[in-house]
């Protein structure tokens, strides 16, 4: 899945460079195109207001055949083939001026090093996709903006399928065992009509934002909950079930 990586990178990126013509690359391009065609929901909808201009997506791969496959599937994408570890290759494909560089080859160590190099060259944001969480502990020492674990992304996608109350993970803090999540308040939710301060939220949960009518704000305790509101929280993973109980359910259950 690429749901995790894409949701974790909600930035106004006009120039995007993807290193690695893999299946993840293809799904990432599809996701980026989808963001262009439709206005997203939740936090994505609010951020869409600062998202301007048509995206310029480029792909770089060392294999000519894989690069051609991407070009055939996505005619509007600028595809090049070459080894990004060789002198001048990343510069030639515009890494230094890219708003976002995402490295998605099958080698996680190569992804980390290439993302680091792209950032040093001047890329606004650089991200490396890894197969597991092994590199997460060294992220603070890198120039890379984010490491996205495919293992964790898949886990997050599965959790979204089984979670109630329309809860969706936006970001996962691996070492802190915490998440940034958002949920859309269903009209039949027991929380509708109540003030935020009157909800039995788990201790330590931070209400990060509320989106209502396309406007995003930080709510006060007196904020009244309405159906269709989108709320964002920072909380421990262990508190997710309690959040589901507060915002899930139906009146009369």
C-alpha cells in the first residue's frame, strides 16, 4: 500500500521526483493524480487550499525497460533512466529544484542514501521508503525528512479497515508508540450535540484541529460537536479503542 506514505506527505508539492520505477512508484503516481483531480476529505481538503499549480512528476530508474513501462502507463510523466548514485544524474533530473523527492527502489539502504543526497542537493522534501522500521532510530541524524516503512503502512491500512468511528491514521510515531489520527463525526454519533469538554476523552489526548465547512481551526473546550466535523488527535496507540467508544456508536445503542 502507498496510503501511509502519501498521507504522511501532504505538502504543496508541484515538482515531484520519484526514484525507482517500482509498483510503489506506480501507485504513488496514481495517488498524486487523484489528488489533482478531486478535492480530498479531512485534512487533505483543508491543505488543498494551499495546493496550487499542476504537478510535474518525474521518474528516474536505472533500468531502461522499467522506465519505459512507467512512460507507457503514465504518458504525462517525465521518465528518465540512469543511476542516481552516479555523478550528475540527480542534478540532471532536477532533484535540486524538486519540492518532493521520494525514493522507492527495492533497496531500502539505497533509498535512504539517495533521499539524503537529494536533500543535500537542495530538494525541499525528501522521503525514503523502507521495508521495515530498522532505520527509524537513525532518522534524527539524517537530512531526510521522513522514512516510511512499508510494513507500518500496511499495518495502518489494515487498522483503518477494522477501526470504527471513521478513524484514519495520518502519521505514526514509532518510538513513542503514538499516532496522529483524524475522524469524521457521523451524524448519528453519540458525540454530536455535546461540547468537546464534556466528552470522556482519554487522559493525555491532544485535540489538534477541527475542520468544519472547509475551515480548519484549533477548537476550544466549549466547541459544540456537529455531524460532518473532522477532528484531529495526537494520542497513544493504546487510546484508539477509547476514542472509538467516544465517537462511535449510534444514538439509542
